[in-house]
């Protein structure tokens, strides 16, 4: 674009802010769109609607059906609520759709009382019938493969609670035994509309499966997706953007009686490339950006001019890791999911330990994360009251490539004359590292891991795929070999049992040795190791115990087993950094809830903002 044109555009943008409410302002808006049609989104988000928030997702949602979604890239926190919610500042549970709850003395009976006058986004009443339907007919329905059923398994036998309607506003849950994390799980489980979905659960398709499984996919007309949260789905352009609008029937109001949310609209741009996300944030098209280590210094320098603030929530929740596929099972046709030769390497503890010693995490933190991360040793973060530190005895693996080579040699591996690692049968040790494409720093980490492995004679090849395909390989096909990934559940540092999805041998995300899921044909030769069984036992003991000292001891044992057996090896946990425009009011950023946990209370204030102050930077 010529310099003269840039000057004209800049002048017109300045004039628009001066005369926007007049008819002349309208004409200038039209003229600006005509001259710079490449930037209509910027114009739309910065000028036309001051109650709009523009966010970004790195990947399109695979479905709008909450119970069967396995992707972290969704809109469900904006459009659905459960009986309880979590305060993003304190982590405490608080009332949501339920205004109160009563726990019996024996901790096995819980009665929730719903707020009066609750409605769905289509205006239909939300009652106890919806709660019972959601739990009984969806989460506890064996024909519906939802990961959330794991949240409701109680006891070593995996028994489920019963749920019963007492009246229009009250629901009773009976637990088979005391279950300390139950209320935390209730907070995660969103309530769904019975009047819309009941028939899809009861009806079956040509394959005998509930129609529910194909309901509310990404081809569904957005207005047909009924919600109970602060927003409702208004529009979806595949792989481009999601549009949410204020739910007029949302139950919350402020102290003055004004209905919430304050925002009228949220636009979520789907931008796979982190570089493109950065460009569009700097140009003013996005109101927020997850800040990675590469972009931090640049964005920090522009913080004042761009009228935004970078918030630091400390180390991100969850953990990043490198792990191997330990699954020795066969599919229904009798074919192993994994090459038996490679499976033999991965199931050799000395091999996994050697890989751990071969990886220099300090260098990864310094070179890739620019020092904006923390070396992680455990499945629980250092902020967890249950964290077992190296000083308290947790086994750690500091960088020591010579020890790695020694372990391999002692385990029967050997080196040829060009320093290539061979197993005892002369097979070259070579495998593929799987990593998702949406996060550049994750790819850079995988590249670095590949380089470290080459120094101990291992040939690793990268396979970079979009995250939905990665999930398919991990949780359906089970044909992956090595994975540089991450896992986390909000609140797990305070309630470790939330990690049971990943660590229990029957867990839906027990990806390093995934068994058969509900409705799936049993796997041939699926083996659960003794240490996996011990982790199962510890998690059961953990939720049965209310004494905090005992729980610390139990989860300390769990962390030690993981450190010694190394089903996964923890890498670097980056800091949670997020840039948010100053024009967003009522922001209550925290390490627990992030920037938008109180989305219904946020306001956008653009009054008196000049083009320079809006964060618009000509480029």
C-alpha cells in the first residue's frame, strides 16, 4: 500500500472517532471500508460496537456438543453453566444455577436447590427435570461416550451416584460412599436442555447409536443450539469465526438490577498461527492475546502505546511432557496398535529413564521460553498444597547424557561404529515424535527433544499435525509412538482427583496406556502394570480421605511413583502471560481463573479513545 494511501487511512480513522455519531461519521465509515476493504474486522471491532469483545482460538471446535467434545478449543464456558461455579480469584465454589446446596452428615446425600425463574436461551424454563436428564440420560448413559462420566465414578468398583428430582427446583444426589471431590466435579458438569435433546437420546441411527452423538455438530444452524450461560451461539463461519450474543434470559443481574452480561457480543476469530495472532493483536483486531515467550519482549515494549497490559498468572496449570505409548494391546482384528519392537523399547524403564536424563530442560527454558518458565518435576504444580518437592524426596532427572548412555548399555542396547543406538537384536532405535501444529513453542520443544535424542544415538522424526488429528491418534487410533504434549484440568492443583481422567488406568485420557472406552470392543492383550494399579488405589484412598495430612501423604506417593516409573517425563511449564486491552473494565485477572472467568461482568469502554490509543499500529 502506498505511503499516501496510508496517511489518508490514518487521517480518516482519526476523523471517525471525532464524528462517529453524526451522519458524516457514517459516510466516513463507508468511505474507509471502500478504501481499505482489507480491514473491515478492525473497523467493526474498534468502532461500530463498543460492547463487543474480540478473542482468538487456534483451532476450530470439532463440535458444539459439550458432553462428547474432547477438544480444549470450545466456547462452552461462555454458553453453559453447571449447578456450581468456581471463583476465579479464590478458587472457592460458589452458587450458579443452584442457589444453595445441603450436604448430609454422612457426606453421601446432597440436595441442590435451583434458582427460581431460570430459563434457557430460547425462553423455556430450566428446572430440576433438566438436571436429572443431563446427569441420568447423558453423563451416566453408557451409550454416550463422554469423558465426563469419569468424574462421576466413585470407589474402587467405579460405582455411580443416583440422581432424583424432589420437586421443580430441588434435585437429590445419593453417593455410594463419601466422595470428597464430588462438588468440584459438579462445577465442571454443564446442564443441558431436556426439551431439545431428550428425543435425540432416545432415538437411534442406522448403526444403533443415539442420535445425540451426531446432534449439534458444526453444521448445525447456530440458533438451534440452546444454552443457559451468559451468551448464546449466534453464528459460525467454519475455520473463520464464531459469533456469540448476549443471552437475554441469563439469570444474573448486578447490584442495580441491570441484567448481565454487559457485553452484547463476543467474536472469536479462528487463527491457527501464533504469528498471525500476534499481528492481529498488534493491529488492534483482537482484544486479548495469550503471550508466548517469543512475543513477550516485543509486546512489553508496546504495552503503553498499545493501551494494553500483560498479566502474569505464574506457571500455567497442568504440565507439559514427553511420553511414550506403553500400550501393548491389539485391536479387534488382532493387530498391535504399536510395532512390538518399539513397544519393547518404550516399556523398558531404563530406556525411559535414559531419555529423561538426555533432555536438558534448563536449556529448553532459556532458549525456547526465554527464561519465562519453570522446570516441572511433578504432575502437581508447586502452588499445590499436595506438591512433593525434590527437597522432600521426589526423584528428579537432571541433565546427564553420560548417565543416559550408561543406562542404555546396561539394559542391553549397543552402539555401532557411527554412534547409532541399536537394541539387543541389532534394530536401529528410531521412532516418531508427535506434536500439535497450533503452538510454535511446542514444536520448537519437540525439535529440541529430537536433537537431544540424537546425542545418545536415537533417530527421532517429527510428525506435526493439527490438534484434532492428534487427539484422534491418541484417543482413538492409539497408533502414536512418542508425544510432546500437555495436560491439565483447572483446579487440579487444589483437588488432585481431577487428574484421574489422565492417571487412572480406566481414565478417558489415560493416553499412554489407553484401554477400551464405553461402547468400544474390548482390546486384546491390554495390560495394566502393577504401578498403574497402585496409582488407582492411591486415587481411591485420596478421595475417601478428608484428613489433609493423610491426603498429602497419599498424593505424595502418587507423585513419587510417576517420577520413578516415568510414563511421562515433565518438561518446562511456561508462565501464564496474557495481554488484555485497557478498554476492558471489571477485569479480575488471576492465576486460577485467567482473564475472562467473570465474563458476564466485563465491560468495554471506548469513549474518548483516539486511533493511537486504540492500539491501532499502521503496518
